[in-house]
C-alpha cells in the first residue's frame, strides 16, 4: 500500500474538522486509534478492580481457617471469574490498548489499518464482560469449575453455562479482530524506510503476539463449542460414557492455553524493551537476538502445552517430550533477561517510575521463570501440580510480570497521551507499595504449595494458617496501592507540568517526535526513516 | 501430609539449611509469623523411594535456580549501583551487541538443561515402573469421597471427611478449626495398607475429575471417568499419612481428604481377614 499517497488524500478530505466529535458519541462511533486505545485502557483499568475485588474476596475467606464469609460454591465462582476477568477482560485488553495507541505512532502510520474493525473489536468487550459478570446472578450461580473449564465438572454449571461460553466466544472474537488489525497495520502501514528489523521491539513483540492469538483463540472457540454441544445437543466429545474423552478437552484447552501465556507476557517484554534503553541512555543491547528470542518463544509456546497435564496419566514418551520441550523455553527467555541486563550495563541509569517498574519486572518475572523451570521437571511437578506453588508461579509472571509491564508502560507514555507529567513522587510510592505487597502476597504461596496446600480450596488445614494470613494482608495492600495509581492517572489527565515532545532524556522512537499530547491525527505525512 | 507424623524420622539437616535459605527473603519481605515451623517451608522428604527421589530432584533444581539467581540478580544489583547517572556514569552507546555474549548465554543454559534432563529422565522412568507389585488397590473418586477396593480380596470401603471436621467446616459453625485434631485431614475410614510392600494403585472417577495426592508418597494422579490410571508406592515405615484431593471437583473439593494408614504386614493381614469376615457372612445370608 502506498501510505504517503493515501493519507495525503485523506488529509485534504478532513481538513475542515481535525478534532474529535464531542460528547458520548465520540467514544461510541470513534475510529481513531488513540480514542480506541484510551477506551481499551480505561476498560482494562475498570476490570482490574472488578477482578481484583474477586481476588480480595478469595483472600478474605482464606485469611483464617474455617469458613467465615462465603460458601464453597461461591468461592469457586470467585476463583473462576477472577481468572477469566483478569485474563480476557483486563490484561489482554490493556495490551491491545497499548498497541492501538503506540503501534501507529511507532511505525509512522496515521492510524490502524482497519479502523471500523477496531471500533467493533473494542465495543464487543463491555458486552462480553457484562454477560460474563451477569452469570453470577443467574440460577445456579456463575461458572465454578475453574477458568480451565474442564469437563465433566463445567457441565454441572447452572443456567450460566451457555452465557459463559458465549462470553468466551465474544472475547475471543474481539481478540482475533484486534490481532488481524495489528498484523495488517504492521505489515502495510510502516513509514518508508521502516524495515522490519528497524521496528521498535514493542511492535515486534505485538506482531508475534498477534500471530499467536490467531493461532490459539480459534482452538479455544472450538473447544468450548464442543462443550456446548455436549451439554445441549447430545454429542459426547468429552463424555467417556458416550465414547468421548475428558482428557481431549484438556489437550484442546492447553493447546490454546500455553500460547495464551505468551500472548499475555510478550507485549510486556516489548514495553520493558522500550523503557530500559530510555532510562539507561543506551540503545537496546542485542536487538536482533531479542527479535529472534521472541520468535523462538512464540514457536515453542505451541509445543509445550501438555506440561499443564503431567498428572493425567500420559505415556512416558509424552511426559519426556513435554518436559524437554518446556525446559527449552528457558533458553530464549534467558537470552532476553541477559540482554536487558546488558542494556543497563555501562549505561547512565536514572530511576523514574517507568524504569522502577521495568526493573521490578526484571527481578520478579525472573523469579517466576525459575519456578517455571522447576515445574518443568516432571517428577517434581507431580508434587507441585495443582498446589499453591503453581499459584505462586503464575502470579509471579502475571502480576509483577505482565501487570508491572503494563503499569510501567502507562507511566512511560502517560505524558505523551495527556501532555502532562504525572506526579513522580506518587508514582514512586505506587511502585514501592506494589513491589513490596506483591511479594508479601505471592512469595509465601511458594511455601504453602511445597508444604502441601492444594489450590482452589476455600478452607485449609490449620498448619497453613500463618502464611495464608500473610498472603491475605499482602493482597489487600496490593489492591489499595492500585487505587493510588487511579489517582495519579486522573491527576495527570487533569493537569500537571506540561510535557515536552521528547518527555524523557533523548528517547529513541518516532512517538517522541510528535508533540505532547499527541495530536488527534499524527503522521498525515509519512515520516522518512533513514 | 506436611506435618510429619510421629513415626516419621525427623527431617534431614540439609532440609533445615534450605529452609533458612528460603526463609531469609520471606523474613525481609513479610516478617515471620510468630509460630514459625521450618517444615512448613519446603516439600516433605516423604517416606517412599519415589518421594525421596522427587525431593532430591526438587532440591537439585532449586539449588541450580538459586545459584543462577544469585549470579543474575548480583549482576543486576551491581549495574543498578555502578551505572547511576547521579554517580556520574556516562552511557557507553557503542555497546549495542555482542555475538560472543549471545552465544555464551545460550550455550551455558543449554549445558545446565542437558544436565538436568539427564537427572530427571531416569527418575521419571523409575517412578513410572509399576511392575513387580505385590498387591493392587483400585481408587475411585466421587463427589466428595474416595472408594478403595482391594482387588481380588472382595473388600472395599468408602472414605469421607471425619465428622468433627465436617461440623467445624460449615460456614460460621462457631467451632474453632484449631480445636479439631487434623482439621480437614481426617477421614471416617482410612485406606489401610501393609508396610514394606510395593502397592500398585489403579485410579478412576465416577463423576468428575479428582486427583489422589499424598505428599509424603509424592504420588499425585488424576482420577478421570472412563480412564484407569495407575501408579505405585511402597512405604517401609508404618504410620498415618495425609493428603487431599488435588483436582477441582466442585463445591466440596476442599473437603475430601486422603488418609493412608500403613501398618505392619501381619497387622494388615489380620485387618483384611476381619474385613472379609462380615462380607462373607453377608454373602452367605
């Protein structure tokens, strides 16, 4: 596509009204990548608190042994919904929001390639999430069989069952459309001279993520559709009594589920790869290896899925294969960590809030990586599997991993989005509270799991009481710390020290060549990259 | 279960070393609960050949990760201190890539992983070897209890949560869980097995997925309707060992414990004969 000509034309056409429409309809009808990016980010922030409230109900019940606040069935609804909301309603939309805002600005494009699709893929989300949350009020309650939706248990869900499946379909559709838009944009709308290996790493990680989404989400859609027909149309895909196989669903789910893990973390890798060079005042070390490592992780993510299922009774050869392939993931992940470290090496470091979150990410994500390596060792996994050790592991990669990536990215680009500097002091307080409480919450869960506490239980034997109490205290601290983030964002949107175009100290990237706040339309004339 | 039962030998000294190593960051981060119990920080060594093997692998990979972590985090910490702009550090912008470095930090992890694979793979083969077992027990998971069948003996029993735990676990029951002995880890009738015998178990489920787990045996295997999975354990030390269902199975998932009572062979034979007698009487009638 010849970007320059097309957009020269568009520019003439819209000369008379540059700004957005006013009022509510601006947000409903918008096709502007910045507006849609904002919608995604605000939506994700709201869902962070919805999913977070559910997490706090879980931690409240687990504060001490015995059942004080909720019944076991509602507890299971909370664990199930917390995961579904956080994965599909919070962290994935958050990163699509970053993609919308930043990819066009980073590659010198005026907008996303498919603006109406963009609008649709966002507006599906509130309805899908609304349906999902509404299942809590239906007869029989919300889905309570875990976010993995394993049959036969999930088929015991009440009236909520078809609604939950439909919501998962819609959320998946939204993700697939977002992914298509991102691929088409990156492949066709780069400014002249922006070759693939000149793209910022955030763009690269999102390109690979988008391919993972297109590969994985339809598999999930197929799996849940088979659940639906098993329940309502007399099929027996997953029912042993009818000649089906309950384990087949687990294979389908994790064939989606493992790429999903990288769908969540790769954009965070990308954001961290933008932040660390800026505050080290040095280019990203080993850019090419970073790209290749990301691609390797993407490939490996498709051949490791059954490490989530070591206890289902696989053949020995199957366990061997999935143990060894899973261990391989440590290699490209290690390459990334060492390259980030080398980027800081002999740099000139300053510690603004985005950098603090990136460094927090670097340390704490790596801890999650280590426990991941431990979980890969099949015989040891027989002990770790379905205990709090697993809960600790994936929360370390998702919270101080993916979520810290998103929070760091928000601080990094907030001045570009709003035109104001955020409150640095409050930002730092937010970081330190988050970093301390996230460890208080999740580190003791390693101990609980190793000592024998299964996951997904509403009540526990009394020897687990102490660390559960510590973990619950941490969870409430972490939750309240995020309210501070909301305050910082609102304060920054309302005003603050005006931000310069560059915002930071000589950062690299096209987004820093446009004024802050970024004008409603950027790069009407494609920039030329040398 | 995690609390070593009275007959279990006390944990090896290396376990205490690890416990303190693990506890240190926790101390700094969280403050230690008043009644700290070191055995609650790490995996139990357990009482079966498999569990000792699993424990050793766990400790090996934990130490490998710890050593890598010390090196990596040490380098990061050094960078954060040494290359601060406020201390006058100037960025070396020519330092952008190094093929040699990339090769080094690819090859070293490969070597470590190959070493680890050679440790784990033979252990896995031994763990999966159910041959030469002397008796077979069939375990069936139900919502929410276990059934144990002594195959070819005509003896079977159901095992569900003990009455005192069941009363105390109700919402706002008004009973302090700490006043109930082995809260949530006690059953009405335990599985009874002989000591020093290789026992093969077959496991399936009647309704939804369950998983049978005894940490001291390091066995965890899913119970799946339509499947019969198998595994084995051999306990030389008589005692009572506790575990729980480890696969979400509905509202009372947290309330279907596993209790295994390991008794000397002679005692087991007597117990089995006694169990058979009423069954034989019932059959005669």
